[in-house]
C-alpha cells in the first residue's frame, strides 16, 4: 500500500511540474519566435492545462474506463472543486460578455457528450468528430476574439516575456513532456493498483482519484488567480480546460481505443457534469461574478456527489 500511495503522490507531482515546465517552455519559445500573446494563450496555455489529462488518457489505453472517468471526473472537479475553492478564497468578477462563446461551448460540449454516450461506446469515429470540433472552436474564438481587446484579455493576461534562452526553453519543453509521461505512468499504475487493493472499479478511480490528480494544475492556477484578483482568468481557465477535456482528451483517447460507457456513467456521472456546467453558466450569465456563496454552492454539490457515489455501490460500475 505504501508504494501505491508513493506512486500516486510522485505521479501527481510530476504531472503538475510537467505541465508547468511544458507551458513555460512553449510560451517562451513562441514569444521568442514572435508569435502573439493571444495565440499563445489560446493554444499553448489551453493545451498545457489539459496536458495531464491527455497524457493520462494515452497511458490508460489498457484501462479505457479510466479515460472517460478522467474526463468526466476532471470536468466535475474543475467546477465543483477548483472554482468552488477559488471563489471561496477570493470572490471573482467573471464577465459574461468576455467569455460567452467559451461558456456556451462548454455547456454544449457537456450536453453533446451525454448525447454521444447514449449512442453507446465512444469509438474512433467520435474521436475524429471531437478533434474536428476542437479545431472549429479554436478557429472561431480566434476569429471572434482576434479583434476584441477585452475578450483577448482572458487569453493574454498571463503571457509575459521569458528571459530564458531558446535552448533552455527547448529543454524545458522536453523535460516537461517527459515528466508528464512518467507522471501519468506512475499515477495510472498506482490508481489501477489501488482499485485492485480496495476492490473498487477502475471507473471510480478515474472519476475521483485520477480526476483530482490531473486537475491539480487547474486547481492551483484558479486559486492563485482568484487570490491575486485575476478573476476572468480563473474562470476562463476552467471553462477552457473543460472544453479541451471533452474535445481533445476524450478525442485522443477514443482514437486510440474504444471508450466504454457504463449505465452509471450515463445515468448519474454525466448528468452531474451537465448540472455543474449549467450552474456555472447561470452564475456567470446572470450575476457576472463568483462570490463566496457561489463557491460554497459549487463545492457543496461536489461533496454531495462524492458522498452519493460511496453511499451507492451501484454507481461505481
């Protein structure tokens, strides 16, 4: 049991550090080559925050239940845990006008995933569609936000010049990718072993343990951004991550292997993801803020979700 816990902790640490190094290196290289901060924020930073989930999906090819559990569980944790804690740590103003396209995309992606799940296992055909939708989303946001200075702020607020040289930044990217790979390997292996020791289905390990572990970058970024008063960035980070998790992470996973959809996933876990997405959408749409009451509500929903899972064994399969 000690080695399982050590593997999970080491994996989570490497996932976090790997995503940080990958983002810093990629961001610095892009700036050195004259790429605009907006494009960097829309691509490198967005991909970087979802890198742990993506690498974990690739590593989990032999345990496909972990892939869907990781995506859905991460999206649930991102809103209920990350935004909930961030809003409690520092109430945030979140302007609907600056992120309405992203909010609608997040909501429609969550609903679309439910519809896709009703049709059965998610196969490579769905993977192609999801990846294509990601391309459409990036292109659309680029076209819409490219001439909107206020809307661009969400993507460029953290993009600043890096003083490191190009070779050092290249090394950071390489080391970051290696850390992500080995972190995902340690984390997934530890999660699978934990499931066997506890007699818990891999789906639940993916929904809870792996999901929280791979959501650490989003949690840390959002809490720090809220604490610093960078409100739009904290919320936009989660919205963007949830979009990329469905289109990019699940897209990659389903291209590699068929992803099974269990009855509990269809009837409980996916609806919870949609409910949290709707609640977050409504809070931003009609209140333009995430105050401590909003954060407490989202966190309470997440805690209730976890409690219901462990109180009902049927939801674990």
